[in-house]
C-alpha cells in the first residue's frame, strides 16, 4: 500500500515538474538542454536513486543506441551527459500525441517517427541527418518498446538503417535496474541504483554483422550489470 501511495505522489510530482520544465523551455529556448538536464537531475532526488556509470561517451559517436525498460532511461541519459551534449531522441508518434509530453518533445525539437507510415523511414533519415548536422546526438531505443529489464527484445531495423545510410558512428549504452526503480506499467517506485555502461563505439562499415553482434554484447553487459546491482 505504501509503495502505491509513493508511486502516486512520485507520478504527481513528475507531471508537475514536466509542466515547470515546459514553461522554462518555452521562455529559455536557447537553454533548452540545460533546462532538461536540471529537470533530469531533480528526478534523481525526487525518486531517490543513484546512478553508477562505467565508461564514457565517445566524442565521435553520433548515434546512441540504448536498451529500453522505463521512462527513467531518458532521465538517466539526460542527467549523466554533459550539458553541451544536446540529445535528439527518436520517439514514436504516440508520444507526440500525449499533451504534456508532446509539448516537451516539440519544444526540444525531438524526432517523431510514425511507424504506420510507409514513408516514415525517409523522414526519419532526413530528421536525424538534420539534428546531427546541427551538432546534436541522435538517440534511439532499438527495441522499439519497453522490455522487462532482464532480456533485450529483438532490435528493430530503424537504428541499423540510420547508422548505415547516414554513415554514423554508433555507441551502445546499457542501462540496468531502471524498471525496478520506476515501473510505470505496474505503477511502482523504489529507491536504488541504476547502472549504466558506455560500450565501445562501432563503425558499421567495419563489420557486416555489427547489429547482431551489438545486440549480443549489450545483452551480455546487461546480464553482468544485473548480477552486480546493490
């Protein structure tokens, strides 16, 4: 019962802070990334979790590929990246249709993908190219939806196409325990530690099986992280 009450309070605060963040992003558009980073770090305090990071961002990487298990994944990445690393998240159209979230992603000029549109991949490539050329980091969840946190789902082809067509250096990032800390599907919140590993970056030209091998390496790292979670 106490966990449910905590989850309700956390969700209410989460929504309130998003509203405040949207207001600040609207009035301070040139400081958009800094506003998002402040918001992300505030969530660490509100939810009450720590982040343990291994490895670091490769400055050559232009596409970040991350496993997905919780909305907390976005909070974690926005919090740990330096303030000059402006992210452009690839989000499904359904996110752009949710009122509060839509205002946030639109003000942040994120990338919308309509999976029901046959021309979606063409627009996706154009949008990613635009953001990267403007100095931003494209970020995508290759699973396409949230997993349960222990096993990676099958990777969709979007990230593979983006990397190969636009010739982007890819850096995989593995996040563990985010779903345990903030599970929006089962509506539960726990204190704890999220573990993050920056794996070595990848040049798709160097390996024809890079996408399959990346999935295997990310799964291996996820399993290792989960075994060592405090």
